[in-house]
C-alpha cells in the first residue's frame, strides 16, 4: 500500500526528516506519535504528496503500487484527488456550502457527475449518522458533526488511504472517542487504510501499529 524508503526533508539548515523508512499494508490503521518537531506532519504531507522529499538523495515513495518519484505536479494533483483522503485537526469545511456540498467537492474536481456524486455523498453521510444534516452549513453543526462531514469528504472518491493529522485534536472527549471508533468501523467494513498523526494516546493505542518518531526518524 505505502512504501517509503530513505525519505529526507530539510528546510534551510534544519533537517526535519533524516532517512525515514515506512511500510504500511492495505487495511492497516497506523498511528504515528512523538514529540512536537519530530517530523510527523512533514512525513504525512510527503506521503500525501502535499510536499516533496529531497531529491538530492536516492529515495523511494510508492502508494497503491504507483511510484510517486519524479512525476509532474499535474499528475501528482490528479493522483492525490483520486487515491488519497485527508482529515485535519480543523475540519477545513467551506462555510458557505452545506454539508452535502462540502462532501461533493473532491468528486466534482475528479469530474464525476452530479447525480452519482450526490448519491455517494448521501450514502456516506447516512453511514456517518448525518442523514438529517445534508442541508446544514458548518456553523449549524457541532464539532463532532463537522469532523464527520470531513470524514465523508475524505471518503467520497474511495481513496486507497486516508491520512489524518490530529483528527480529534479539536474535539471534546466524547466526540473524539466516537471519531476514533468510526475509523475502526470504516476499516472493518471497507478495509480502509489509515495513517494517523496524533498526540492522543488512546487513539494511538487502538491502532494496529504505533510508530514513534524522534528527531526526524522512526525509532
């Protein structure tokens, strides 16, 4: 599913990643933990093609059996839209759009039809317990509901992997627990793969594997 070898990243003289190796299988829920500044989010962004590793060292980055090394920005953007879903600490919903419209956006970018997109979006929102929230805008939803809309948006294009960066960091304890349980329900029902950067020890301990990062390496 994900194979990364010898991933380096520096910003100026600051070395953030120092040769990370990572192998994640289909259907795994993997948590990445470690202190702030260890390189967790940078690694997640590189896996998710939002950033690029250094090219002055030999490296490997494969996702869903495709090499992401050296391909054009246009192809990277298309691949990201089709194969990767993102969930962030702050839901990043567009405030002027309804829950249904927010969920549909990645599918419209992928040029899917309105009919098939809205059908799939409603199925996801129903599955996530938001059947009565289609036409609600983000400011009309609770924090937990907003994050579930973000989960539906991440799932709309049936991605190979979902990358989550502190997904429960902005939620109360009950909503966080519900979100964590949802991830495993999605894995069990759809064999969905998750890579989750988190400081939440409860979530990390629920994962199939917990990887610890320190000083730019997985230790």
